[in-house]
C-alpha cells in the first residue's frame, strides 16, 4: 500500500494483479483479482490453484497495457507476467523476497 500511494502521488498509474484466494474482497479499482479454483495453506503461506492462469493474466494485462511490470512470485503470477512482458516488449522488475531463508 505504501508503494502504491507513493507512486500514485508521483503521477504514476498503478495497477495490482493478484489472486482472489477464494474469498470476497472490497478492492479499490486499481486491484484486479484472478479467479482461483481452490486455495490451501502450507506453513502459513497461501497457495492457489488456478486453471488457465496465463490466459486470465493475459486478458488483464492486454486491457491495462502497462509500461513496466513489477513481479514478486517465482511460481505463480511472476513467470506468467514475465512471459506476457517478453511477448509485448515490456520491461520487468522481478524480485523474490519471501524465500524463507534468514
């Protein structure tokens, strides 16, 4: 939220794409959720299963037409966002800060 607020205060358009985690949300318009078929927990981490994840993400990104993508997750949306960005010649900033390593 702090990153979003700061970037918006500098005039950037910020959109967030994430999963719905099988629960209702009351998000602001800049948050776009991808429907998941089921959600489960492993060691306090939420994991989801989503059929047609790449297609669903592509539809959202095709509509948003971002100038840059900042991806976080190495297994779920991150690689798929990178795939879309590569096909559309869009730069990607990719981080993984939840490795569980000290």
